[in-house]
C-alpha cells in the first residue's frame, strides 16, 4: 500500500504554512494511504507529475491547493513517497527541477542535493582554486578516507574545488545532507576517526549486504534522522499542529544512538556544547526507559533549577502521550527531591532552608565564637568543598581529609579549630531550625542508603553544576545496575561552584560517554561569537577532572546576523536602547514571549522590567513567571538573571549590564590571596555565566553595557574596541 512520508525540510517550513495549506497536506497524505499506486498516478486532483528537464525524474510535484504544490520524491520501485517541500506553485516547480536524490553508500540514507546549482557553480570555483596560492580545504584528506566517510564522486569533485571555510559555507546548503556534515566537521578540525565515530558510525545500520543504491524503500527506512513515517492521521494532525516540536520526530543519528540504545551496562553520559540537544536526548531516554519499566518501577528525571523542571515537564508531555506512563516519572530539582526524602522520613521535623546570603554571616558569627581568625569566605568554602564534598562527620575524618584542589593553606595544627567552627556553625543552624540545601542532600542520601533506592532509573540534566553531596544522593536513589544513571551536561556551562569529577565519586562512564557537536539552537554567527569568550581556557571534564573538554567541531547549520554590541553613556541610555532593540524585534514579528532579557544582577533585571513596562512593552520577571506557557504571561518579554537563564532559550536575547563591575563580579570571586585556585575557578564560572546567557539566543543576540565593557568581552575581541 502506498504511503507518504515527510522530509525534515518540509517540517522546517511548516510554521509558515497557513491552516488551509496544512489541511491540504493532510488530505494528500490520506489519499496516498487510500489509493493504489496506479490510481495515485492517475489521480487528477493530486497531479503526481514529473517535470520536463528536471535533474531527477523521480522528483515530482503534487497539487496541495490552487496555489500550493508539494515536491515529492517518487522512487520507481517500492511504494513509499516522501514529501520534501510544500511551496507556492512557481517556487515549487523551480526548486523541484534542480534537486537530485541519491542513496549514500555508507550511511545507506536518502540524500537530496541541489544538483543544478552545484553543477553551475563548481567550474568557477575550480578555476579560482587553480589560480589560488591557498592550500585546498580538504588537501590533507585522501580520496579513500573521504569515500570511506560516504563522500561520493560528485561531492568529492566539488569538495576538492574549495579552498576555505567561506566557500564551504556557500556549498553546504546545496550538498547532500550526510556528506555535508562530514565535510563541515572535517573542515572544523575533526579527524577522520572522530567524524567516523561521532557522525558516520551512529548512522550505520547493522547490515552486511552491499548497498543497493536503487532500493529507496529500504533507504527511506534508514533515513530516520530526516524522514518521518507517519502511521495514523491523529499523529500527523498532531505534528501539523505543533510544528516547532521537530525534535520529537527527528533525532540526529548521534542523538538517537545515545537515547535509544537498548541498554547501558552502567552509568552513561552525554555531553556537548549549548543547544546540542542534551535535554532532548535526556527526554527521549526517559521515553525509551518507560517502554521497559517493570511493574512498580519508577524514574527520577532531575535537574538544577525550577525553571528547567517546568521545561522538562512540558517536554515530556509532548513526547510521551500516555498520562499513565508519564505518571511513573518524578520530575524535580535535586534539592526538591532531597527535601521530599527528608520530609517523608519517620519523625521528620520541618527545617527552614538557609538562604545563601545568610550563610556567610553565620560563618562570621561562628568564627567569632571559636576565635578562628580566617575569613568567613574561607570557612564557607572549606565546608562546601571539603567537609560536605567528602561527607566528613568527625574531627578525625577532617584531620585525615584530602585538601588537594584547595588553594588555601591550612596546617595540621589549624584543623581542630576549623572543625570546632564547623560544629559551631551546624549547631547554630540546628538551634535555629534551619539547614542548608546541601545538608539536606547529605541527610537524604543517608536515609536512602539505609532504606534502599526508590527508583529504577535516574536521568539527570544540567549535571555540570551538581555538588558531590547531590551526586551521592542520586547514587543512593538508584541501585547500581545497568541503566541506573543517565547523565546529560556541559562543563562549559558550569556556573556554580561545584567542580566534580564523576570518577572520584565512583560513577564511571568510560566507554559509555558520547559527545554531541551539532547545535540546533543558535546561528553559527552567534555561536562563533559566544565561543570566543571561552576559547583557549582549559575546562575540566566532569567525567575526569584531570582531562579537559573541548568545543572542537561544535557548529550550527543555521545562519543569521552576528550579535549586536553596544556601549551606552549612562544606565538610562542603556535601558532606552534596550527598549528600542526589543521594539525592533517585535516590529519584525517576534512575539514578546520569544524575547529574553538577561543581566548579572536582580536589581538590573528589576530596572529592565520597569523600563520596558513604562515604555508599554509587556515584561515579566522570570522569578514571577509561572511555567513556560503561563497564560497571559506568554505575551511578555522574559527578564531574568544570567543564572536563571540556564537551560532556557529564546528567539531573541538581550544581555545587558555587561560591564567591568558585573562580569566578573568581585564579590563572587575569591581573592587570589585567599585561595588562588578558587580564584581561577570563580573567574571561570563568571566567564561561563556570560557564555550561558549569550548561548540562549536562537536568531538574534544583543549585548550592552554602561561605562567600561566587561574584560571578558574585551579579551575575546567580541566587537569591543
Ligand atoms: N534533533 C533535533 N531536531 C530539531 N531540533 C532539535 C533537535 N535536537 C535539539 N533540538 C532543538 O535544539 C534546541 C536545544 O536543544 P536542548 O535544549 O535539548 O539543548 P541542550 O544541549 O540541552 O542545551 P543547553 O546545554 O544550552 O541547555 C531546542 O530548541 C531543541 O528543541
């Protein structure tokens, strides 16, 4: 029976199609399901026509309505057709004439290329290359290596004519998709082995038969990264109604391989720069695990902030339709989970969580009481990074504690006094009926270790900022069995003071760790600009702190304008300019709810909200916004601190107040004379904070400051003189 499948290119254009055109697509799909092959080709309403002088006879058009046409891949054998695009009549014909389909001999997937344009431009590039003194872009790769990665003869010739990245950018949208990716990763510095492992191998299908490059029926089945087979009208209706949720249907082979691997023999990890789809992969992993859950088993899906919990909840709702299945997943922050475990324990007493600003003053008081003369900051860090990190509960343990990694010196003779101060601090908290969140985690871990783990699987997103005490809690939440922990995170986005090495916690992911490199969120221009903030700075992996993470090969297929940067003479002028920028975005058709404004401090955010509102622009603080689809607030610009922007994304982002007093913020950075190592870590967190805020932007990024720009911008040469 014939069927009509859908290409990713069609989905990309879907938001622009009006409801009657979408209805036409649904009708066409139903017709493919209803008619025989013979009837399809003869149907006068559908007009499944091939085009005279087309580059490829199997690319045809169909009638969607009076003005719109669909471009369809109609292979001569098999009965699966693929809807590639829906466009206005003339555009559809012009586009269809130029395309050519083929089957990649390595990945076995269907690829589409703009053969007419490639044929037209390649000779000119070849001539330029012949007369250029520049080394060819792919000179260091042999034909054999390129072919082994799936590059065919035509693409090889085209690739050999290129001398630099700019030229590849011109060719890229025209090239067959799998081959385009291979060339882009090689050009960005990846080795043949890396490209094979990360890009090609995940797309391979376990088949020992030689590829039949005429068997489109099989090849379409192998193209799940780009072609969706839809089986029920409700499914299609749902897809047509929620056109932005392409991630639900199409996963990159590297994403699918990680998310849907049948089983991992232990903890598994997925890393990758901002916007590479780690959260998407985590959600798909939950879906996969739900399919195998035994009676009574439950899953914990956990992350760092409440805003991310909301995002995970709505993501899971759109991915897993069955509410009974979803009910088997608890979604909460790690701290929220700890609070629940502690509250549910027999004889639990309610304690107030301590705010972080209260903590330092309490340390000051404890130090005064014991006569400790060092700083409160030292004590707070010692407690966090040594005592809580190592789960120390007595003076003897503290005396034996490993302080490697701390840059502040402490003699053996000084340790008892520090410990006495720690005891004073914790006793003070207990007496006042409060406790820190990390203490809650420590207690919760202890309770679970005694009682047994409540979950079968734990899936963690934004893992880079978790503290060892939080990891211990998660470890205790799930038995050490295959598929116990699935961890998604990015060390480049570490913005809290928790440098953890999973290895040191006994969580081993070696051999079960995958890195994603393709950014689906931001334009390449925004990415290049933002990554300059971190380039050349060593960033420790969280798998093993002794090794560094890189952003090699990290790239986006999207293009747009580069970020706009602007220095203002006064804060008032900066806020006025912000209003102008937000208005310009809105005038260009961007909804207020698709705009995010971020600043280092709450007080700057409050001023931005007030200023936008005064100017008649609806704005809401992220602190007050409830969920991501809160009615009424949907049409308001979201304003939040850089910390609260973690994990979120907006079509347009303004990052304001990026001056030398805000980034780095002196109070957040330990002075080098107190602890030089901590100083470096804190500086890196401040830098990452700016990186995180900027990488929330999909289409447009705007960065402004008053007075002197942040040295991070200056050092990175980010458009600042
Ligand atoms: N395979 C895909 N197809 C289409 N869109 C995708 C795909 N994977 C991810 N996306 C989209 O890319 C954006 C970023 O994805 P996601 O939030 O999962 O990335 P992330 O790696 O968790 O980002 P960050 O670390 O910056 O928080 C989202 O809009 C998501 O829907």
